[in-house]
C-alpha cells in the first residue's frame, strides 16, 4: 500500500503540473506538492522503524529529483531533514484529524522555506519574502485536501486489514 | 565521569557539524546549474522519461492543437522568405555573421514536465542527446524565443525559460527602432505586468512602445533575429541613467506544451 500511495502521488504531481499554471506569476491556488505531503502521512507505516522511514524518504526525494527537478539528491536531503521533524512531531504531539491540517501546512512551509534557504545561500536566484509567501499560500489547499484524503484512506485500510502495527500505534496515541 | 560527558558532547558537536557540512556540499553539487548529467542520472532519466511519456501519451495525443502549433512554429524557425534570404546573405557577408537563422535545423519536442522547482523557471522536454541536442541551444515556440537548453541527458533536456531571474542568465537583445538597432540585456521578469524586462537601454536613443525586440546574436548563445516581443512600457532606472523596457511576449509561459530546438547545421 505504501508503494502504491507513493507512486500515485509522484505521478499525480507530474501530470497536474502539466495542466495547471505552474510558472512565474500565475501559480494556481492548487499547486501540487503531493509527494511532500507524503513525508508526514506515511510515517505510521514505519512505526518504531525510524531508520527505514528516513532511508525511504531519502530514496523518495531522490526519485522525485530524478523525475521532476533535475537537482540530484537535493530533495533527498530535504525530505530526510523533514523526516526528522516529522519524527519529533509524532513523538511529541497527538495526531488528530484537525491537527493533521496544521501539521501538513507546517511541513509544506518548512519544505518551501528550506528550499528557498538553500537557493539563497548559494545566491542562485533572487528570492523575496513576498515570492516565498506567494508560493506557500498557493500550495496549501490542494495538498491539505490530498493529505486528509490519504490519511483517511490509510486509516480505513489499516483498520480493515487489522494492520497491528498501525492499529497499536494509533491506539497508543489516543 | 565529567570528562566522558564532555567527550561525548564534543563528539556530538563534531558529528552535527560534519553532517551540516556534508549537506552543504551535497546541496552545492546538486544546485550547481551548469552541472553535467551523471551516468547514474542518465540511466535513471531514460527510465523515468519512458514512464512519463507513457503516462502523458493519452493527454498529448488528445491535444488537437499539436499539429497546428508545430507547423506555425516551423514557419517561424525557418523564416523562409525568398526576398529576405538574399538580403540576409548580403548582410551576412557584410557583417561577417556566421550565425543566422537559416543555418539552424529545427527539432520539435514535447514538454514532459514543468520543473517543480518554481524558482528556476525550467521545463523538461522529451528530446536529448540521441536527437542531437546539446547544452545552450536556443529553444523557440510559435511565438518566438522561450529559452535555452541547460541540461541534456540521452532522452530528455531541461530548458531554462527567459522569464528566469537566474543571476547568471542574460540574453543579449536588439530593439528595432526607426533610428536603427539598439542593443541591451534581457534580464528578469515582471510579475505584475506579465512582461520580460530589458535593462541598460541608452537613454539618449528614442524607443517607442510597440518597437520589436529580437535576439541580437551577440555573445554567441542565441541566433540573431529570433522574435521575443514588443515594447509595452518604458521606465527610467532608479539612478536615471538608463531605461528599462517591459517587453510583452505573445507566449503564455505557463502554457507551453510543444517547443522547437534550433540546432546549428554541422
């Protein structure tokens, strides 16, 4: 199931950017960052297996790079760093449906900010706060919606299949 | 006990600093814009391009505008006009220009994905080294210049659009005015007016709204005479030393599906 969700998100990311305005001034309000949302959503699949989770994120980020960005390992690194933050969120806070929205927004913000930070320190493209906020606020709606749907699907499937790991994990959280 | 704790702490600090340095080095490598595509990347890209082509096939084959766009584009690339061709030959001899439009072959390609790194303004096309494409080749659409190739793998290439704010990406342009051609640099994109900016234009030369902007051929990157757009607004720079022109292009940069690469005849 994990692989199906990952492949689906990766492919949807590519298809949507071809048919939604994605460049410069007129970003759509539904800018997809579906693979980035996965960083947070898929953690329950790796409960108590943090090392595998981080390795998986690095591989996912690298594949994302090879498919879409041509920045070899760059997203691999960012995904892994965001993985560490996700781990601490899961350790520290309770995951409820309402809070999930905020966590997804938080991960999107962190992703965009860290991307912008690296571009800024290597002085590749002029970046302004205004542009960064523009990029973030246009990436929220679709991704939060997608994240919520995926969360419910994962929840349902794992319940149906009585995936003990996830089931125990969630009951502990509650 | 205290020494052990201190040792552990310094170990941790060293590890964290090393990881941070490694991350910086890796990021620098991946973000290096003129980096060549590695063998590993090339191999994987072949597979990923094949997958993307398969997925995009239903969408691209349904696009009825494909043939129309390509044929329009072909006319622009070749710029064949018998009366002008003679004039071009003469001008070429006079100016000793060895790069004009007619010396280029046109290779049509389909856009596979808009690069997801918004900041770089790039797109990926389905033609690469195997089709004879190389780095720095000019890319046009039926509406004129759109960018240049920045990375090439066997079956795909990355194109940097002229709307990019990249600090190392400048295009030399000529503005056709009644008093003769005027040379300047195209750099950047104005989000508010949806125009590309040309800076460093001599204040003493008269430029009017509606004047045509073409590539100048200077610098050797782009062939001379590719249409970019028309002047839509003229403004003084902040020191009042030169003018900034805002160029309205016909191309909708958010909606590019087919492009043409100009390949120099060998």
